[in-house]
């Protein structure tokens, strides 16, 4: 039977990459170089290895899908949503629990948002997966930071030209009322927004593959959440985590290691890009 080998690239975007100055063009609005909003240590090198894998193994790839973290500036997981006591700004990397909001330690900047924000925090904590983390404003739709790393885009463009194929782009995160780490579904799906609910089209596409190679950023968050959800709908033995093409957010190394161990226990494999290339040739 012909193999169907699918590469899933999760959030290979500028804002997540620790880019060198040569990759950061001048912002004409400020006269200063663009700067990644949430750089993951090692991500630039990850993306360069991933680009090399795509270029060298392109004949073995039957499909490529790319997820794109896509946020508005106003978002429940951005500082723009919240006040700390005294009307002070909330610092990025602050965790906010429902109990904190009920105690008045954090409040929405829009007072009318309080009931919905509390309902969200309660539902999020009931899942047992995460508590709300306030991140720097990142991957704002239309921004330079939202764009795909240039090496990765050039490599998959070459695959498109050679295969006469289309790289599938999958947006996530544009609903400002729920976190959306996973490309499969939001942490708390919004009944009124199909874009936050189970992405059946993506699941069906991956289920058809004989191999699903997973790479991207960050291994501790969006790669982790997406892979966990995929493994609930697709045979985990089909999944290959390309470990030198992903890295964890700084300070979340243990979360990343635990994720890798848990996925191996479920039957997924972990490979380097060099090992994957041997399969693709």
C-alpha cells in the first residue's frame, strides 16, 4: 500500500522564534527592527532544521499542514484584557485563577466582561489541563510576528512548486474569549463559534496518513496540546515527534519532557530530523 506521509507544522511563526538581527527587518512605523514577542530559545535553529528537512525530503511528503496562532490584540490571555490591583498593568507570564478574580486580585479592564471571564476560568480549570496564563501580545493577525519563519515558508513553497500541491493553513486563536493552544480545538470551545470546536476536517486528514510528522513551537504548549488532542482521535502509533524541530518555552522544560514521555507511552515515536529524512527518501 502506498504510504501517505503528512507533515504537520505547528505555529512556525516569527513571534515564537529567537531570530537573529538579520531576520528582523525595520518596522517602518517605528524605525526600529521588528522583535519577536514570545521567542522560544532554540526555535530559530529548529526552524532551520525543519526547512532543511522539507527541502531534502520533499519527494517523500504527500501533504503539509501549517497551523497559525492568530490573535487579536484584545484577548483574555493578553495583558490588554486585565488590570492588577490599583489599575496597574498585568505583567506577561502571570497566571490568573478564578479564585484570584473573585478575590479582586485581577479584574477585566472592561467591567462588563467579568461574568464571562469568570465563567471561562471556571470551565478552564474544570478541564484540569491549564490555568489561564497571560502572555505578551503575540501573533497579532496581520503583523510581522504572525508571519511564518522565512526559511520554513521558502522550503514549503518549493514543495508546493514541485508537487503542484497546496500547504493547508489552519488558523487558531482568533476568538478572544478562550485560549486555543491546540489546532484541534480550543481549551474551552465556544458554542457560538465553530472555529473553537473540534476541527473534524484536520482530524480526518491526519487519520488518512500512514505517518504524521509533527514539528513546530512550542513543544511545551501548542505542540503538546495539539498532539494530545490528535492522539485522542488518530492512532498514536502513526505520530512522530520531530524532536530537534521543536523546543519548550523557557521555564517549561519539565512540562515538555513529561509530554514526550507520555506520548511515547501512548505509542508515538520521537525522531530527529535526520531520522525522519531517512524515511522520506
